[in-house]
C-alpha cells in the first residue's frame, strides 16, 4: 500500500501540469503569440511527457523480487 501515497502525489502533480497547459493555451490564444523559444519548450515538454508515459507503461512489467 506504500504505492498509494506515491500515486496520489503523481496525480496531484499531473492535475497541476494540466492546469498549467490550459493556462498556456489561454495565453497563446488571448494574450501573446508563441515564439520560437515557446515552440522549442513545447517540443521539450512533449519529449519529457513521452518518456514519462513509457516509464509508466514499463511499471506493469516490473516483477516483484524482494531481497532477503
């Protein structure tokens, strides 16, 4: 059950990230135009998100092997 606290923290962090992405969407739509730097940062964000998805998927393949 130790994992429940970790999952709760991860989900809380993801909700915060979702809110920040939504804020950026609003900013780009209503406040300022995206720049080349913004585009590069979006690409970097997408790479990190893809890596996190792959690592999360790999969790299902972990085999329990407690050490004595």
